[in-house]
C-alpha cells in the first residue's frame, strides 16, 4: 500500500505539514494515527477543525489503523501522521511496511532526549528501538521538509548509532 | 489606564516573531508590563503547552494572542483554553491587533476588547494597487 506520505511528528498537523508538505503533495486527506488524540474528543475536534480547505482530517487509534492500513481508501491521496514512537513501533512490529517508507519528521526535545538532528530528539531506548526497526527491514528515513535533505535508512542508522555512542 | 485592571497578555508564536512583535509595539507605546512571550522553537507539544500554562494568571481574564490557528502554537493555545472560560484566544495576531490590545486592555470591557481585537486586526489588512477600485 502506497500513501502519499507517512510521517512521524509529535506536533501532528501543523504549519510544516500543511504548508510545506501539503503545498508540495496536494493531499485530499490527513490521517492522524495517535492513541491520545483518538481518546480525547476535544483535541480530536481541534484537529478536525484545522483541516485545510478541500482536505479531510481523520483520527484513528493505532490498533484500528494497524488492522486497516493495507486497504485504506484513497491512500494515494492521504498523508499519514503518527504522533508517538510507541505507536510507530507497534505498527511496524505488526508488519506495517508502506511503500516509500516512513519519514521521521519532527520529534522535539523532552527530558532525557539527545539531539540526533535539529528536528529529531530521542531517548536512548527510542534510539535502540528505531535501530531494531531498521534491522527488521522498516524503511525509515529522516526529513523534515520537502526541500530538506533526506537521510535514508543507511544514513539514519549511522546518525542513530553516533548519537548512542556519544552518550 | 490603571495597572490593577490591565488584562494580562501572552503572545505565542513561531520562532522570534512574538519577541519582535512585542519589541516593535514597545518601541511605539513604551514598556508593556503583564505581557509574556512564548516561542514554539524546539519545543514538544507538551512542553509548549506547559510553558503557556505556567504564564497564565491562576484566574481572571487573560488574552492569548497566537500567530496561526491550526498550527502547533494555535493547537497548544486551544488545549490551554479548555476549562478557562475567562481566556480569550486571538488567532492571526498582527501588529495592528497587538497595538489595539495594549492600548485598550486597561479600560475596555471584555466584550469591547474582544470586538476591538477582531475589528482592528482585520481592518489593519488592506490591499493597495492591483485593484479594481482604488481610493483617489
């Protein structure tokens, strides 16, 4: 199954996504895959109300997306936004392998994180988990904007290993 | 303008936009107490929300001005607004709106202030040229 873009971003739907990626890819829908937002009607409503003109915003819990991604309607016009690495990890370990790979696009500084790239801050367990996903054949790459450099799976692995070794 | 009645404000923006907006307003109006600036730069959604919450008065009217609703700043502000009926969230802040807020937050009623922010922010946008009708 090929989506327009699959992106991991703790801010989910925001300016970089709507203006940066949305402007370049012209999606018909944004699909937010995030357990916390799916369980919170207020926050879900905020994202749905923030839908750009001509676009639909949908929210799904991780498990629901895990069982339906292979036959997702209009996948080729959909940008998938995953908010949490834990969710990504569960999806990938359950066989999530979208054509075109999965972009790590924005994970910001939190207590205990190290800076892997300016837009990619991870804890050591998260780094180990991502290396495990790469080992399992997940096509992960790092790229924040369409015009920015794309760090493919090999380069990403080197960045992750370097960040781990620096601690 | 009496200090006791001045409605506090929090300006939430991308990058250094808020800092420079306030600095510019202060160069026009002089120093502005009870005015806080928050940037989203490098912050997680939870971190940004916590920083805004920490700057709000525990109760009473407050105005949060944000550059873009539907972005990370606007989203954090909208989450902060939950359970705070005395918080007015003003999206799409520009210099005319900010100046209007700073000039009238000590005297206008909440309803009047709300109307002023909307009207001045919107009417501050005008296009001259390329136009079918241009004032003589």
